[in-house]
C-alpha cells in the first residue's frame, strides 16, 4: 500500500451560470456537441447526452475531452492559475 497525489494538471473551464455563460462556453469549446435550450445546457460526451446544471463547470481536460464537473467538486479539485 502507498499514498499517491494527483499530478498537476491545467484545464480550460467555464462555469455554466446563466444563458450568457453559454456564449462563453461555446466561444471557448466550439458549438459542436452543445445544445442550449429552455430546459438548460446539454452536452454530448462520448456519444451520450448529459445535462449541465446551473453552477456546473464545463471543462476540457488534459486529454482534450469535455467534462461536466459539479461546482463543489470543481472547487475541491482545481484552483485558478
């Protein structure tokens, strides 16, 4: 048994807060795979549709994949650089 720490990783991230943040999300990540509707923001990730909740973070990880991360997990895992 051993102890391990996460390696430092820098990601691009935008918080989904309101319809205006969707513009920033699409400007950052492109429009492909995103659907903004009256019900909220939907994101296609690995051939499945996921709904982003208000305050969730949309990010591109170190492998270039888009992820949806809840605000509390984002704050525990990431810090601004």
